[in-house]
């Protein structure tokens, strides 16, 4: 076996081990305590920040084995395809709770179909009960203004959700009111994603904590303490590291009076800028505000995509355009494969892979806010 093949085998072995490691750490933690199953039926406010996953981890920390299924669809309410998917899951599964989310407005305005809002919640709650589960109404936060809640709209929506919960005898997870309370209580808190509409990882942790306090029993002593690094978006850290690497490499080649690969450097910088642009749409690119495991998975997938595209380009260019041998094309593709593997593997040392739960500096403070809110009301 030649040296190149040995290197390829070692690199791919490391990749497979990373997959196994990620898969093993993503399993539910078995406890001797209660076992609960939840179906989430909502939209991007459920999916962004991985609210179900964070709730699962919080439950595990409190001795509850929680399993969940998430059928949420971005931009949907409790009708159409979302309702059909949910009914199918309820018929095939045995859920204790069904969390349902109905949008109360769009684009900074209250919905024009207020009757539809209440009708969808009433109809769906009846379907949930017919399937033997307890309906839970999810009142999420609303879009903010300059990183702060729009309290006027929150007041309107709060009354709508409370009325719907009362009329249908549904458990209400009042995340919207807790959201406003948290911004009033914790100075300088930032719970919104960059789009100013959805929750960031920290905001999703607040939502999961409200679910935990509403459905089970939230205890502040069970919350792990974090560090500064936990509260920094991993995408930002990666961007800074790569930018610094490009600068250092450029200065090194300049000092050695070697030709600068400006084209390659420019491609790298443009790619990083595009990644930052992605963070403006966290409900689409969920890895931005969600679990770091998802970010690792995207890194591996993105690396494989680069390998396939660039390998195809090299093969066509070398064999058919430059008229060189197939062995040269294979050698180029081997180097591309190694670079892609290294790119994916560099995510592993800096990622918190064992837990999708937010564990930043504000974790304990947010749980205390949730408990304080419940004590007040």
C-alpha cells in the first residue's frame, strides 16, 4: 500500500470516528425517573435554537427521560401540511404531550385572520385529545426592535394566547411574557438571533426552561455552569480563526518574498462573508443558532461537497483540457480530499460536542428569571 492510500485511510478513519462520537453523544440519557414523550408541532420558532433538544437535555438533568418528535415546518400554522404530518405522527406514536404553535401575526403586525387563529387552536387541541395526548400551547416571543422586545405587540399576543388557552383548557407555555420579563430583569441580555425575529441559542434555552418549569419541575441547582466561550457563536470563532490564518499566511509569504495566492485568499474571505450572511437567516440555516453538533455535521457535509465539486473540476480540466494523464488528476484529487478532511476535523477540538444545551454565563441567571416569573404569577 503506497503512502497516499495510507494517509487517505487514516483521514477517513478519523472522520468515521468523529461520526461515531457525535452519534454516541447524541443519545438520550437513561434515568431511573420518569419517561415522557412529546410531539412538537410548530414552525421556525420551535426549530431555531433547537428548543426541543435543549428541553430534552434539561429534562435529563432533572432525572426525566424525554423523547421527542419535531414535525415543525417554517412559516406554517396548525393547518394544512403541518396538521396532516402531526396527525400521522400521533396515529403512529404514543405521546404524553403535543406542543402546538399557531402564529398570531407576521411582519410586525397582528394577524388579519384572528378567528382563524382561535379556530386552528380549538380544532387541533380536539385532535390532540382524541389521540390520547395533553395539548400544550406554545406562546413564543415576538420580533424585537433593536434587540429588545416589542412590548406593545407582546401585550396583544399575550392576551390572545391566554384567551385561547383558557377557552380550550390547554396548558400554556408563556414564553413571550417571560421573554419580556427577562429583558427587563437582566441588563444587556441578548436573546434574539441576528434577524431580530427568532431566538438565538440563549433565547431558545430560555424557551426550554419555561417548558421545563411549566410541564415538569425546574431546579436551578441542576443547571451546569458555563464559560465565556460557551456564549460565543461558533461561527464567529471559526471566522476569526480563519481570517487570522489567512493574514498570517499572507504576511509569511510576503516576508519570504514568495508569490501571493491572492485568488485563493479572496475565495476564502468571500466564503467566510457568505457564512456570516447565512447567520441573518437562522430559521433556514439552523446550525447557526442551534447545536454545535449540527455545525460539525454541516462542516463534514460541506467538506464532502467541496471534494466532489473540485474533484470533478480537476478531472475535466487535467484530462480533457490540459491533456495530462489520469494519474495527475488522481493526485490532485487526493490533495483535495485531504484538505477537505482536515477542514472537517478542525471543528472537533473547538466544539462542545456532548450537549446541545446552552451553558453560557447567563444560563443560571435565566433559570432564576423563569423561577422568579412563576413565583410572581
